């Protein structure tokens, strides 16, 4: 068994923060590219189809970011 190194934990935290920041930026760009406000349509207008689409796009972006960071 290998020993625990604090550097491993630090690397995980740095890459996690980097992934979260990249996700937030990509979601903001996606929101700017759509002709309407995503959050308003999902929360106020209760647009379920848009919520599913945005959720799947978010999963796709997260998979791409995770593969790039890994």
C-alpha cells in the first residue's frame, strides 16, 4: 500500500476548484448564447423541457472538463 501524501489532497482540491470555475464560465457563456434568460425560464416559467436540456448540457460540460483536468 502506498502512503498518504498531503500533496494528493492539495492536487484534488486545486483540480476540483478549477473544474467548478470552468463549469461556471461555460454555463455563463451558454446562457449568453441563448436568446432568453435560462434561469428565468426554468424557475419562473417552469419550463421542464429546458431544465432537462440544460441539465444534460451541464453533464456533458462536466464530463468534458473532468476528462481535460484528469
